[in-house]
C-alpha cells in the first residue's frame, strides 16, 4: 500500500477527548500565544493538531499542536465558534517515535525548555534508544546529546562514554609543608608519566 500523509485524513475531535503529552519541551511566550489566538480568531484553524489515538481509553494524545489546543481551552469564543471540536490528524507510532516526532515538529519553530529536553533524552535512553538513534531522529549532534545528559546528572547515561585520563591525583600529604621533603623525590612511575605526552 502506498504511503499517505496523515493530513489527508483530518478528523474533528471533541476537545474533551484530547489530552497533552507529558514530554513536550516547546514553550511559547505570552505575546506569541496572544498572536496565535489572534491568528486563529481571524483565520480559523488552518492546521490540524497531530495526535496518537489510544483506543483502550478513547483519547487522543497530542504529538504536535499543544498551543493550538491551549487556545481552544483558554478562549471560550474560539471554543464556541468551533463547537468544541479540534481538527486532528492521527499518527500511529510507538512512544519513542512519538517523542521524536514532537521534537522534529518543534525544533524548526519554537524554543525548547532545556530541562524537559534533558528528560526526553533520559526517557529515550531508558527506552533503549542509543545516542545514534537520538541523533538521527531528533536532529541533534553528539555534543548536544552529551550536554543534555549532563544536565540530568545520571551516571547511567554515561556508561557508553569513553573518558581519558587528563590528570593524576597527588597524595594529600605532599601539600603539607613538613612532609614536602618526602615528596620531592618522584617515583619511577611519576618520572615515566612526566615524560609522556598527553
């Protein structure tokens, strides 16, 4: 069967059946939210929101379009005009791929909350996704992924990262003035390390 983009199957869904996801790191400042409201008020909904349908609960979880959803929740005039219905295009993907879809939708147009982005990287890692998968599907380079991992502070995220030896610790007593004489003579190992280029 030939691929067909979800936008060709837009459906009207009652807003009560739509719920936000728990991982969206995109944020919009109040002036831009007001502008979005003005745009929807003047032009109507020109783009559907993207959702994943959870059949067991009969709900639609937002993948993209949270702020368009918020406009309907926050502005009774829009909700009344649209009869409480939002245009939705449905995608059928696993959680990790939905998270990647959300990021791809957002990266070109919004600003991301760094802590939420870090949590997404952490969750994808916990779902078994490699740095290479994250890089490919979220459009991030390795340094960005590493920085986001550092923010979480979880050592488990660094199990595959190779670290070099940049320095060698010195015994504390060598810093005491009265013990300095005992430390002046370098060991053979220290002499060998001193001659090694790092």
